[in-house]
């Protein structure tokens, strides 16, 4: 078997050559996920600084071992990193890569991810679930395993389900109905967040989301774990639904597990398309993002510029309400050309409303301004 040498961050590993990134590759390694791994190193560095103590990390789907190796080598205060994979070739290769990087605090396991998390209950500060496809079958074990004060990191690559291209798989895997519209990626990440919260709540645990992003073909969430029935109950009050009108682009958030949602849009009389249950609360923490923004320039990252741009967008939208307006979609409805983004945003601010860009869509704006106000601005600018 032929091998390639790969350099990322401060590590160098070897991987088998393969034609296409898929679950059928001899050992799973996705070069397109380098930004994901770079951001993970920065986020866990910020977490370790907040905790101000040594941390133990479980990479439940280790593949070549690059993520766990990078955690160990690039984050100070990692007492132990466990790289786990069911593939015997991946386990063998991970051991070689660990030896190549002269690391003594990285262990390799060949175990079913669920069994490993159940057996090591309470032993990890960080559990990272980054499978090929949906993370849903493994969240229950992570919820049972993680102690209060820990961090859960989750990647989902089944965006076609979460974004509503295929509704039935989303309902089956996440217990929620998706929305297929211009802000479907945000809806998808909120469905994933809501699923995580509902699962952790069974163990009287709640999640405080620190950082989340939707990039290319995947979604990623980082959340701190808290414990206690009262706080968990309060956290679940952030669950709800989003009702969207495809006719006039109006939308409304309805909090609660069983809220009363009218069948018709109050603006135009169109039929609501309802998505959820999903997380209606914050999915970004501005303080945590500030810490990551300070950390990234001090790391050896090939994707530094991309990482900083993404983090700055997430920071900018961190205090915004759910959903955003796609200016191109509004202009299609109005049958007019798209005015300059800055001009529209300045006019919204002058009207006394908050407004920001969003990382979910380059044409999107997050604002508390009503839709008819935005439409009036676009028409006025065009005239």
C-alpha cells in the first residue's frame, strides 16, 4: 500500500493513498476538514484556558489519528488524548503516527464508540464526535459519559437531512422536521443543537453552546456541559419551532415543545411551513469567540485567514435572534435588483434596528427589523 505524508499544524503523519474521500477509504482522512481541525485546536485551547487545569480528550472516531495527535501536541495541559477507531488498519496507522510525533500522552483504542464512552464514563473532559455521516447514534453515550464542566464537540456531515433536502431521515435521526429555505443551514444546526439538548436532558444535564458553524458540507457545535434538574428544565425552555411563509418570506419563532402555532401566515395568509423542535437560544458565545480569535494567530495554521474570517462573522452575529434574511431572496420577491449590502445595513441601523452579517450566507443579514421595513428600504434605495 502506498502512503502520503501530510503536514498539519505542528504534526506530520502518513496516510494511505486513495482516490476519493469516502467511508470505503483504507483509513479515513479528509483534507477538506483541515479548517475543522484547526478550529477545534483553537476552541479546545480556549476551553483548557477557561478550565485552567489539565484536560483529557476522547476522539471517538480517530481515523488516521491526526485530530487526537494535534490535540496532544498543540494544546498545553492535555493529560491524555484517546484516539479510537474500529478499523484495525486505522488503529495500526494511528500508533505509527503517534510514535512518529514522539507523544507519550496519546492512547489508541479499537472499540465501538458507544461502548468506549459508556466504559469510560466520567473520565473525559472533552468528547469529540466526528463520524462519517450522522452523529445521532453516539450522542446518548456521550451524554451519559460527560461530567459537568466538560465539553462536547459534534460534527454532522448529513446536511442534506438537516437542511431539508430529505425530510424523513431528519425526522428519523433527530426527531425534528427540517425547513428547506434560504436559511436552512441555520435551521439545521439548530435542529442538531436541539437534539443534543433533549438527549443530555435525560441525565439532568444541559448544554451551554459556545461556538457553532456551518461550513461547506458539514456542521460543527461546541458546548459546555452543566448539571442539575432545575437548570436543565430552564435550558429546555429554549426549545421551540420556526414557522416560515414561502409566499411572503415572513417567519416567526414559537418557543415551547407544544406551542400554539396558527396555520396561516398573519402577513399574507399563506400556509406556514413549520420546522422543529429546534434550539431557539444562542448558538454562539461572544466571550468564547473572543478567546479563540486571540488564540488563532499564535497557532501554526494553514487556514489562519479562513479561520479568522469565519470566527469574526460568528462573533458579529453572536447576539442575534434565530434566522436571517437573504437579500437576494427578498429582491427576487420584489422583482428588483440587489442594492449594495452596506447601504441596506446602514439604512436598517438608521431605522433604530440591530443588524449584522452572518457566516451562514454571504447575502444574509441578521436583524430585528421587520420584513416590511427591509422591503421599504430596498425599494427606496432602488428608486
